[in-house]
C-alpha cells in the first residue's frame, strides 16, 4: 500500500492559503481607501490642481523650444522661459482673434445643425426600408435630442455667462501661465532636488518614475497636437472643397477632439457628416463621410507609424474604457485627462513590475533526495 499525505498537512496548506488571501484582501482595501482619500483631497483642492495640470500640459508643448534656446544657443534659463512664454501668449492671442471669435459666432448655428441632422436621421429611420416607427424608438431618439439640447445649453450657459466663471477662468489662465514659466525655468533642477530630499532607495525610484512619466506625457501631448492639426487641415480642406458650411468651426472641433483618442475622432466626424447632411443632402454627406474615413485611415496607417513617440503602450480597449470612465466621473475634463492618466498609471505599474522582477531571488536548487531503501538494502518494502 502507499501512504497518503497526512490530514494535518492539508489543513496547514489551507490555513496558509486563507491567511495569504486575507492579507492580500486587507492590503487591497487599504490601497482602495488610500486612493479614495487622495481623490477626495484632489477634489477639494481642484482650484489649485487644475491650473497645475494645464501648466504641465502647456509645458510639455513649449519645453522643446525652451530646451533649444537653453542648450543650443546658451540662453539663460529665465530669458529662455520668458521668451517662450511671451511667444506662446502672442500665438494664443492670434488664435483667439483668427479662430475663436468666428467659431464663437457660429457656435449656435453649429449646434442647431447637429440637432437638425439628428432629427433628419430619425425621420429617415422611421420610413422605408427600415420602418423604425416604433414609439419606444421615437421616444428614445427624442430624449437624446432633448438631452443634447439641454446639455449644450447648460454648457454654453455655464461657460459664457456669470461673472464668477469669467473671473475663475482668468485666474486659472494667469496662474497656469506663471506656473508654466517657472516649470520652463526651473524644471531641470526639480529631479536632482527631489533626489536629495528622499531617503534610501526612494531617491532613485521616485525621480526615475517622474522622468518616465514626463517623457510619456510630453510624447502624448505633442504627438496628439501634431496629428490633430493634420486631421483638421485635411478634413477642413475636404469640407471646403465639397462646399460644406462652418468649415472653420468643424476644423477646430476636429483639432480639439484629437486629444481624446478614438472617441474624439468619431464625435468630430459625426458632427461634420450631420452638418453636411442638413445643408447639402445625402450625396455630399456620404462624400464627407468618405473623406473622414480616408483621413482617419491615413492617420492610422501613415501618420501614427511616422510619429513613433505617440505610442503609449495602451491597448485600444483600455483607451476606450479610460475615456468612458473619465467622462462619467468628470465630464469633458475627465475625457481629456483620462488617457494621460491611464498612461501614467501604466508607467508606474511597469516600473514597479520591473523592480519586483529584478528583486526576485533565484530559487534555491532542489536538494537531492536519496533513493528509498529497497529489499536489496535489507529494508522491508512499503508496498
């Protein structure tokens, strides 16, 4: 007969597994509680965090110019940061005069065109050959239209009216510009200073994670801006050739939504097709749809491989889930920040995994087990 494993050994393994599971569950709950506290504190301090986020994004766009002035032309850090900040202000003022003012004047017409386009699609779907005349479908579509109108109205009212909103926007912009100037001026000295403040291994780990996060954030912002500009130019040119009105607002919308990967391109294309449908008819709407698909294919197969720094190491499904979650938690701001935040979380996770992998000790060699004595050794057999 063969002697089986003792019951006490099975009980010890079960207790060990339960103990490990309990410890892991407790650690997970602590991490989730810490994340909740951090998010709550960020919400309370959002008036300070939001200008900081804007300043970081603007710094990633302007840092290459400041770096060129500092290290190629040997300019002083303060002079290079000041010149870049002034040039950025002049550029933004030009954008406001040339683009934002006409877009604001035509924003009402753009919103009406979208609503009318949705209504026209609903009427087409209710007739042959689809015959979607069901009351539930009609009620759902009407609800969507009403929600779109109410949300558009609330966004416009929230953004354009109220002295508090205007003052808050001005303060946020001024604070972000000042922070951008200081980031451009003193940014390279931040990581060495941080290393001196941290003890032990943290003096190496934290600056390394910060450096990787900065590179990832800069790559994302600059590449998305460049690709969004190309999309806006090509799609705007196509809309102008077809004769679709509101070319400038639609091109600006295409550029802005490029910072929301996947979802932004779909939304901008949807709006452009609806405007073409309402103003030009089905034929031009289909032409506009073909132009948008062609530009998106050109972006995915040509622009994206050429701009290698755009890659964030995130799967498309992760991007979609991040944008959806960010939009659900914080609206438009959440959608804009969702992908950069997901990329930064990925950077942190990859670094921790690398360190844990490097820190794993090599397994000890298995001890040699001497053969069991058999009958030839003068011992009785176990069988």
